[in-house]
C-alpha cells in the first residue's frame, strides 16, 4: 500500500484559499454565489470566484465541476439571472453544490 504524503505547505495554501473564499462569499453573496447550468441543462447555485476554484477545473469562462442535480461531472457556465423566470431562478437557488460557510 502506498502512503499519500501531503506537504504542510500545501495544507496551508488550501486553508488560506478556503478562508479567502469564505470571506468573499460572506461579504458579497450576490456577486459570488451565482446560478450556473451544466452541459445537460441542470441549473443550480455555486460559488464562482475568479482565480479561486478549489472544487472545479477552470476552462476559460466555463468550469468542469460536479453537478448536484444530475450527480455527475460536467462543463458548467454561469447563467444571467435576468434570463430566467422567477420559478426557474427559485428552483436553481434551492440547490447548491456545496455549502462552505
Ligand atoms: Zn448536470
């Protein structure tokens, strides 16, 4: 069995990123807690912070991340909330990929 070695520097970096993300989301929830849509058309809410994606792979203006609706990994993009009906926005806001706060 191989042992997994994680350096203390890596853990410190992850902790700092986590604290920064929490702080940003708490101070500006309307800016960083956004509605997204996966490649299969599932909509949900997620934290979308530029240069700080620790649970997704950034691909330009899209991300590859876990979709909590379809329970799969998929390319995801932000959705303009004004393009959704009130019911669609409410449904998307009801499902969040993962709370960090
Ligand atoms: Zn999906």
